[in-house]
C-alpha cells in the first residue's frame, strides 16, 4: 500500500522459520530496526582490481585499505598522484558512475596534453642532493622517499680511488619534499637552496639585524 524508505546500515540478514529477516540500524533516528521480508535484493560490491596493490607499490602510488588508488589531493589535485606523470581516471580510484568517470578521464587527458605540448619539461628546482663523501650507504633515505627518487649507485672515491655504493637523487623524480633529510644520520643530504650552511647564515643575518634594531630603539 505504501513505500517506506529507510537510510540504514544493514548488520545481519537471517532466516527464521522459513522467513527472511533484515536487521540493521536507522542512521537518522539511531534506532535498531528489524524488517520481515519476502525478498531481499543485495547490491553487488565494487572492489578494486586484482593486483592493484602490487601495481601501486611498484609505481609509488598511494592506495587505501580497499586497494583503490589515492589521488595527490582530493580538492586541488584530484586526478594526479604522488608520482609525476601518472594520473587517475575511473573506478581505479573509487566506485563511480559513467558521467564521473568520463569527466575524470577528460581531466587526466588534459593533464597529459599539457605535458606533451611543451618541447621541454620543467622539473622541481629545489631538489635534494647527496654528498657522496659523507654517505654511509644506510639507504634509510631510499626507504622513506615517497616518490622513489633515491637510487643506489657506485661512486669512486677521488681520495682513495675505491668504488663504493652510495645514495643518489634522481632530480627528474624528486619533488623536493625534504622527507629524506631528517633520516640521514651522517647529514649527507641537503635540499638545494636550503642547506644547513645557508639556513645558519640566514639566522645569523637576521640576528644581527634584530640586534641593530634593538640598539636603535634603546638609543
């Protein structure tokens, strides 16, 4: 005679004496409900593709607990990932309908066209760099880098002439986030433009200016 819609969360479906019962909670009123049903139709769950987690780890892309790939920022960079040049579109990110998928695919395509339209690609200028003389090859920086920009290379020590393995930053992949700097125990890593010497120099200059202004007010 009438149709009743409930916005609820189903917790259990069971059969009792040949009758199907649906038990859950009304998310608006907060009350527990139990409905006697002649027919129960369940929606098919949309899950992530098999192997999506392995692919995300190889490409250094974030993913959630369900295996869906994560965007760099839900508002500012909705189709971009943490890895430059890799974009998201469709149900790889989350369950979505066709209009949303088409709109996201158009946005991803425009991002790719923006990259290919230029003769040269501009990389991040403020990237990390390694002082090979100080590197002790612990490679903690390699494990912490979210972009996979740190590699292992063989470096020849100019003083001893011996070859040894050290960390190397790929400037084309590095985004200059600085996550590698705190974990570097021998302080072999610096961010270009923000080395310790430069920061200390800036602090010293600001300290001197502050002293001059303080003396001026006292005079």
